[in-house]
C-alpha cells in the first residue's frame, strides 16, 4: 500500500468535484473548491475521521468494500478505480465474464440529477449498484451489491412493499429475466451460482424456472404500499446501457394524480429521514 500516493490521489479526485456533481447541495459559502472531506465520508458511509486519515496518509489499509465506495463517491472512471485499488495494494475487481459492477460516472451523473423521482442502477443479475435518495425513501437503503431477486425469494419481508395479489407476477418477471440472462451468458460464474442457490432454497423459484419463461424487464406499471405515504401507482421506465449489462430504473407518477402528490410528500419525508441520520 502506497499511503502517500493514495492520499494525494484521493485529495485530487475530491477537489475536482462540486456538490452538484454528486447530488448534494452546496450549502454555505466555500473557501476552497471541491467536496469537503465530510461530504465524501457521507457518500461512502465511512466516518469523517477514517476518511481524513486516508487523505493524510495515516489511515489503515482500506477494505475492498471501502475502495468500491470511494470509487463511486468520487465518480472515478474504470481506469481510475483500478488505479485506486492498486495504490491500496489490492487487485481491482474483475467482471468474471459478466457486466462490470462499476457504474460509469456519466450514469451516476444522470442518477444524481433525478432528485425528485426514485431511481436505481441495477446489474442484469439483479444487483443494486447505485440508488438516489428518493429510491432509499421508497424502498429503504440497500448496500451496493444487494440482489433484489435473491431477497425476493429468500426474505419474506422483501415483498411487503408490493400488493399480495401481484407477488406472483413479480416472481415470474424475476425468473424470466434470469432465464434470459443465463442463456446469454452461460460462462458467468456468479450468475450460475445465483441460479443454483435459488433453485435449491426456493420451491417457488424452482417451479417457475422449470416453466422456461423468458423476458427482459422493460417499461411497466408498479404499485407500492409505502408504510408512510400509502399506495403509489408508478410508471417504471428501464434504460439499458450500451453493453446491456446495467439498467437505470426510474419510477415516475403522472402529474395531477394522487400518487404524484404522495410522491412529493415522500420526497420531503425521505429528505428529513436522511438529514436526521447524518
């Protein structure tokens, strides 16, 4: 681990960003350009002290999870992310024959601009790669890498956000997508392992898998049962990256509807919760 070079790289990456670049408000007047250390710490989920020590060349060796969080927070390109890992004495993440888990800075910039609607970036394996504040307010905060398909079939509470009469349709959609992706990438070890796991632990998944239905998730209509603002009827748009490995999923409400008003309320409630948690 090269502490001095790592510290210098982190400082330079931090100072080239402005709060608006990462979805934050500028707040009070700033004496120096770039993000503040506490803002980077907030974006990564680390303590301010821990991040400060890294920038001062005094920190302990960061974990791979922390390095990935720093790469997302500082909007690093894939080459810059790999450089960050090398400076920390770690081998950069590899795709393992599947899509990269690193969200491109341009896609993160789009996500940050969607401040009034829930939006998330998923891999085609169902892993959450990034989410904005509204998505957290709608569905709760999830760690990067959390797989919504695995949780749907293995964690009963994951279904409480959706009307019971629509659970079967969600299950079929999840399995049909995995079927399609598995056929397209038969040499993807993490994907194959996920399918084996779910076939072993979920009878529902196994039954649906044997039906061999195939479909990729596209635009659809979804109903959510939010515990605070009530029922939300949302339109779901899915934007696919050029390599088809990542998806930007955006939920919107039609203006003039009750759901539109409740979505605005959710924005206020969600921001209050995030502020209270800082």
